[in-house]
C-alpha cells in the first residue's frame, strides 16, 4: 500500500472505544456489489479472522493492514462478499473441440468396422467423458482490490463509531462507580474519629478489668496504654485510593493507547488498597463502606475488560 493511501486510511476516534461493535458497508463497482461486515468482540490482543470470496485469499494481508491501521485490540471477524455483475459470469460451459473431433473420428471408424447403421448424434457425443466442462471464472485480485479497499475502510469507520458509542456508555458507568467509591471513602473519613474514640474506650475499660478493683482510671500508666491505640493507620491506604481514583478519572478523560489494560491495572491497585483498608478498619459502619467500595471495584474490573 502506498504512503498516500495510508494517509487516507480512517483513523480511530479520540474517544475511548469498547471492543464490542459492528460495522457494515456496501459499494457498487464495475465488478458488482461489494459488501463488508465487521464484528468485534473482546480479546487480549488484536486478532483478525477473514473470509473472502474464492480466489481472493491473496488480498487478506492488505485487508488486515487496513484494519490494523484503525483498531488496536479485539477479535475482528471480517466477511467480504461480492455479488458479481452480469458481465462477470461466475461459471462458463466450454467444450474441448480437439477431443470431440477425435471422438467423432473414432466413433465413425467403429461404425464402419462393425457395420453399425444409424447417424452419429449430439447425444452420443455429450454422453462421452469430458465432452463438456464447467469453468469457474474467478475475479482478478488486482481488479477487485480497489473496490474491496474502499468498502473495508467504510466498514471499519462504521465499526469505530459503533465501538465509540459503546465505549461512551462504559465510561459513563465507570465514572458512576468512581463517584460511589469516593463517597464511601468520605463516609469512612467521617466515621474514623468516632471509631477511634470508641476503640480507645474499649481498651481503657479492658485494662481496668485486668488491673483489678484498685486501679484508677486516671493513672499515667493507663493513659499511656490507651494511647497505644493510635489512629487506625489507614491514612496511607485512603491517600492511595484517592490517588488511584484521580488517575483513573484522568485516564478516562483521554484515549491513551491500550486504555483498557491500563485501567485494569489501576483497578487491581484499587482492590489491593481496599483489601488492606478493610483489614485495618475496626468499625462495623466503616467496614460496610469498604464492602461497598470493593463491590464497585469489581464492577469496574468487569467493565474495563470491554475497553480497547
């Protein structure tokens, strides 16, 4: 393919795309009607499966190059059909004149030798092997290429539009999940001071029980022991979770290469911090918020598998 043609190849939209989509295009040409259908589903890499008319398999490399210029990930099923015009007959019936001439000579000689009476008819000749043959005319690949190229590009553009529409829906859902996670994090922050005070009180009461009836609630030793219950040190996890949320929002704002893989990695990091947060938080209310956060992250991980 020439450099000029490369420049005219439709480029993918800047919007984040889903890997699920459908594109179809039809073009009329001197050879007939060319129809291209493209179906796209999830795949870790870009995999292209093609079905072209008989005799045109040599063009698969070129059609694959067109699709790779537009798409980055997904399994692409490409079907190219050509309804040939009347000037291109797909089948012709032809006869082998030299063979038929030898048949006539041989049959005539047999008639004379054995004294067989009656005329030699066309039916006699047609009954003989290879008198007539059916020949399939295949489209010349080079003549068919230009029409196929234009149709593949048009179908690829429709596929990109379809994937972009689906991608927009996925991005909107991901943003909703991120907002829910953020709201739960804020709720945990609000609960932490109260949870910390309750935990310190429980430790103080337990220590008084262990020290016996004569112990004083205000002794320096008791206060020092209660002070060991520091702020449930989830600050680091909370900061990282917020940081990952910000990074994911930024990633969703622009179509970076292989955005689905990048978002999947961020989602894994989100789940790692959420698990640590859940293990450290010793408060039923905060723990419920962590459960909600983890549920949102699971939804995110499912959705990003669909993104290119």
